[in-house]
């Protein structure tokens, strides 16, 4: 039982230290590096957004905001 308690405490300390190591404050001059286009997942975010918009309207999962319609895009 004593071994189990010490193991739990050790695991908690390791988890806590790992959690704190992941926290970092990013300074304004360091944000330029993070907003580099190479850090983007999509090559063309505008094209990806229009494709998703078309897909959502076609599925009926988006739309209907601003007018009385069923979300089919025929508004």
C-alpha cells in the first residue's frame, strides 16, 4: 500500500511537471514566427473555406441564417 501511494505521488509529480513545461507565454515579437505560412495546415485557406461552405450548404448542416429557409441554400 505504501508503494502504491508513493507511485501515485510520483506519477502526479511527473504529470504536473510535464503539464507546466507545456505552458509558455508567447511574446509579440515571437508570434511572427508562429504565423508563418509554413505553419498552416491548408495551402489555400480561402479555397478550403469555400469548399466547406459549399459542402455544408449541400448537406443542409449550415445555412438558413438570416432568412427563412431550410438550409439547402435556396433561401
